[in-house]
């Protein structure tokens, strides 16, 4: 029985597309929902074009974060996922929400965790004088960007690099790392994925 995967997005959804396209007939998982907190997320149309059911739970429609998370939880329950992949999802989830899906939520973060949790990771890597940068796929725990690492990809930092240069060079690596980490996770393989 294939694992059911819900993918949460807030924007263009390039990581969602990479994940969805990776889940072919011999893959241990299948995409069952793409959900966005942003009604204008470009990834929603990409998901629809791929034939994946979509949903919007717009955080701006709720008075409080707990109300938003209740709406999010209900939408996810309806899809009954075994795995939830955060893919460019820009809302911080409370400890209570994460604990309701303990051990089932994956995220991709654009840094070599535990370095640079949070935002503006490319600028922070440059400011720190890093020789390398990268991205991490990790299990989501109540602490932000701090859960067990499932895979990491590394790229060199070039002397003339700007934050945008790093983001552009890193994104294709994310599109390789996240699908590889998801496939292992869905198959119950606990070994870490590394690129290169
Ligand atoms: C990516 O850089 C990813 O690392 C971060 O969100 C960015 C946009 O991702 N989590 P996507 O194109 O919306 O998948």
C-alpha cells in the first residue's frame, strides 16, 4: 500500500513539483493533496496540472493562529496523509500542531542544519564566510528547523556569490535531495541521503 503524501506550499511550489514527479508507479508513496495557505500560490495550478487535488487554508481568513491550525488540521485529516511534506511553506507551525502529526512531517530548509535555522540563510552563510552552503531535509519537531536530519546537499560558495546566486544554485539540489529523502523515508529506510 503506497504511503499517502500531502504537500504544503506557500509559493511557486518547485519543490512540490519535484516531489510529485518523483512519485512514480514503483515509488512507495503517492501525492494525495497539495495545500497552500496562500490562495495566489503559483504551485496550486502546477499541482492541478499534475492532477493532484488541491486545497487552500488561507491564514488571513482566521482571527488567530490556533484557528488557522484547526482549519489546517481538518483539511489534512480529510486527505488522511501518512506523510506531510512542507515545501516552501512559510507558516511556522505550533508545537501542538506538530505533535498531532509527530514523526510524519518533513521539511526542506536552505542551509546545512544545524547551521542557520530560520530565515535569510543565504545572506547569513555569506556573512559567516562559509566555504560551503547547502540544504537539509529534516523531520519537523516543535523546535524550528531542529528535527532529525534525513538528508543534506552541499554546494561551494564562490567568491562573487550573492544570496540570489546561492539560492539559484541550491534550488536544483533541493529538487534532487527532497525526492530522494522522501523515497527513503516512505520506504522506512533511516539512512541519510547526501549529495554530492
Ligand atoms: C526554497 O528555497 C526552499 O528551500 C524554501 O522555500 C523556497 C521556495 O521553494 N523552503 P518552492 O520553489 O516554493 O518549492
